[in-house]
C-alpha cells in the first residue's frame, strides 16, 4: 500500500535575481545575448521543466522558445518570459527567434551545442546575410547554479531525508540470497511511495566482488553474508536531487572488511571536520586522500572526493585532485571517499554537505554504523 507523501512543498523560487546575475556576466563577456540549450540551465533560469525548449536572453528581453506541446506549461511556469512558439525544425526557426534584435554577438553553450548544430546555425545566418557572430561560452550558468539559494537547499534537504530513510530501512531488510536487482527495486519503491520524483540516477547496488567497480549496475548476483554491499542512491524533490552512499554487510565483518571500512570512514570524517570555505576542490580532496594513502591504499581510491549536487546529480563545484573550484558558502556537494579492491569488493561512504558559516554541514543523516 503506497504511503502518504509527507514532504513539505517548498515555494518561493524566482528567476529575477538569477537573470540579473546572468546579465551581469553577459556584460562582462561583452555578449549582446545568450542562447541557452542545456536542460538544467533552462530550468534554473526560467523554472520551466518541460523536456524541450531554448532560452534567448538579452539585456532587455527573456524569451522561451518551445513547441505546441509545452506552450500552456511554459506560460504557467516561466513568469516574466515571452513565449515563442517553435514551428518547423531547428535551425529553420532560429532567424525568426532573433527577430529585429540586431545583435552583434550571441553566446551559446559550447558543452551542449553539437558541432553539427553549430554548423547549421552559422549556415542559416550566412544565408540571411546576418552579421551576428556566435561565440562559445562555458559554465556561465553552471557557476551561478553552484551557489544555492535557501529554497534550493531546502528541496535538496527533502530529497536527502528520503534517501536517508531508504538507506536506514533497507539495512534491516537485506537478506542473504537477495539479488542486487531486488535490493535496488526495494529502495526505489520505498522512495517513490514516499513522494520522490523519478530517480535522479540508476541506483547502484554493488555487493561482494562487484563492489570493486565504483559504478556497477545492479545484477542477478546474490548477496552473501560477510561481503560488503555498496548502496548508492538518490531521491528527487521539486526537481532537486540527493546523493547518498552507505556500505553495509550481513553477519559479522571479517578483519579485512573492518579495516577497510574504518579507513574510509576516517577519511570521510576528516574531510567533513576540516573542509573550510575558501579551500579549492583539490585541497578538500587531499584531506581524505592523505588518510587513505597513509593507510597504504593510495591506488585503490581512483575517483575524486565529491561533486556538486542540485538540479543535476553531478554539477559544480568539482571536488577532486586538480580542481581549482573555490568552495563557497551556499555550495552543496558530496564527500565520498572509497577503496576498491579487485576480486574482493569495495567500501564507499558518501554524504552531502552544504557550506555554511565557513564550514561543511552534513545534510545526509543515514546511519554509518550497523546495529
């Protein structure tokens, strides 16, 4: 029987301040306008969550271009935007969108626009003898998204509560002989019945030797007593996601599992306690990495310490070796060290944190030790 959704609905998100910040950056980069095609950036700037559409933003205008399927939805969600109805194929309607703006330089998202589309856009602009120059941009909106507003943090926190509850629930439901697929479904069902939107990513269940693969897909492998089981899951509330990892086991852990688990937990707790505002992602990563290196498992920790979380499960800031991203108050990111040993398995422990008053405050709260 589905459980009642008890999530609090968070309202109050507005785009005026976001557009103002974007326009400031456009001015700094001498862009007359910008063409937004990245889905999460489109949603962040307009609140429109349909699956198709583009934003065209200048210093004076904000236009949402979409097709007939989403016109009514766009009018309801994208307050302050002029709605442009798309007819025909892209890029045939592109000159009509530009209208009489007489722009010289239009930025586009280089990580989202394919070379094929870029070539089509330039060809149609040449055909109509437009003097408009298309200029690639990188990360203009993503860096804005990295620092969360209070309402965004609240929605992420709601999603975290769901994934916390699911992880705590499932640790008491795991039985020897259950398959990874069965366990993944139990977790998804638990969160969906309690109000989560679609899963932000495919749940990872990696038990026994499968745990040596950091992003193993759930399989028919049957869970065995004494083997580590990595649970990596997330929920989605109001479009915002959570990301949580716990490592559990059935029965009593042997000495190797206890040792590896304690090393990873020590690395994670060290990072949680010491990370400060102003550190780079690389400096934060090094806090946990040093603990694992000194324990003799340097080669077994092959990924970065964490990543930003928001409308997307992976976004800025990047918290890993070589990352220059500065950690600022309002940023939400993960801290997830791990050790992966081929033929044996792995241990990963992941929490989301928000930088607050110069320190990392944990948003996740699922148990890290078993009863």
